[in-house]
C-alpha cells in the first residue's frame, strides 16, 4: 500500500493502477461499516484506493471537528490489511491552501433535512468529494446507505457535472441491536447507548406501516412514540427516495429518514421501503465479479 499526501502524487500513482479502480472515501476512525465498503470495492475492482481526511468544510462552527476521532496509525493498518493499493491522506493545507476560494454549490436536494440542520454541510461534502475524484480518477465511488442524503447529493453532482464515475451505494452495517455503525457512536454515554437502538426500531416500524398501507398521521405518531429517552427527535419523515420530496400520503417506494439528539451527539438513520415489485431504489446491486473486473 502506498500512502500519498498530495493530489499530484496520488493522481500519478492512481493512473498506474489496473482498472477498474474503486475509491472508498473516509474520515478515518474506521469501523465495520467502512470495512464492508472496502471489502466490496476489493471484490468488484482490480484495484482499490481509499482516502483519509477529516474535512473541515463539512463541519459547522458549533460541531465536533476538533474532537472528531482521529487514529491514523490504526486506520492505516486496517487499510493495509484489506489489501488496498493506494491511500490518499492529504493535510488540510494540501486540500485547502490559503488561496482556496472555490466550492461546489448544491441544489435543493442538499438544502432540506440534514442540509437545513447543518448549513453548508453538503457544500463541504460535495467540494471535498469532487477534489478526491479529481485526484484519484476512480471507476467507482463506494458510499454507505446510512448517509443517505449525502449519497443523493453526490449522485446529483456526478450527473449534473458529467463526472466519469459510477456511484455504488452499499447497505448500512448495524450492531446486533440495530444501531447503525458510526464513528460518533463513541460519544454516547451508557444511558444514551441503551436507548439508541429505539431509533432504528421506530424507523423500521414506520416502514412496516407503509407496507401495510397505514394512515399517515397515525403511523408517524406511533413511530415517534417508540423513541426512548434521553433521545429526542430532530426530524422524522417519509420521502421520495430519489427527489427527497415529502410524501403527502404514505406509499411505496419510499424512504423513511430520521435524526435524533443524544445530548450533544446527533444520530441519523434511514430505512428503505421497496417498490411493490421488490426493487430497492437506493442500493446498488452487487456486481458480478466477472463483469466488475472486465
């Protein structure tokens, strides 16, 4: 595994790798969710690259940039154990030099829900991912379903800007009690961690209500009541999985999304309600190995 610190050196190294090339972007603090992305990229591509960069542009002034977990040596060892060929780990000054003044402006899909709560967040995400794509020039970009609005924003960016990359969205990896894996789970205290699985149970219950054709108001109210203290709702919604517009009436396919507060920590999660024919509108089906490597 080569670890490179500049866009120029990473681009030169990536151009020498066999194609197709998969890229897994991370902010470090790796867990099983990241490893699932790396493993899938390894299965579906001849070469795999990853990035490790805690991106200040996607953190608000009152968010946790300074205390976000950083464990470079441990993360690098995990990347190497998966067998990736290239790790791009730039510094903040390399990514955003003093003269830096250009960013990606996201549309309406990035202004609601997480975009409304975290002003500027998705512009920061889109900007850093655009720079990573330019540095590595991958065939495929691997993203996790947990950050569902992020995947929608990046899919739109890739389409609108004619970027030559395929986005692959992979299933959320969960603890045995249903809590979605996240680097921020380490912030939860004991009481918050005990209550945290009720978040996913509430989303799943709402998804089941949609499948049964339940009344919208009653289903939403019942789901909200399933959240256990000390957690509290920021939002809970049923939306169109492609446009992120609210569903006036519960129908499928749909996306149940939510965000909760656990003290100063925010948790996000989502559950997909498939179309009547069983088609999942979010996840990318696994590529056949022969097709993926051909």
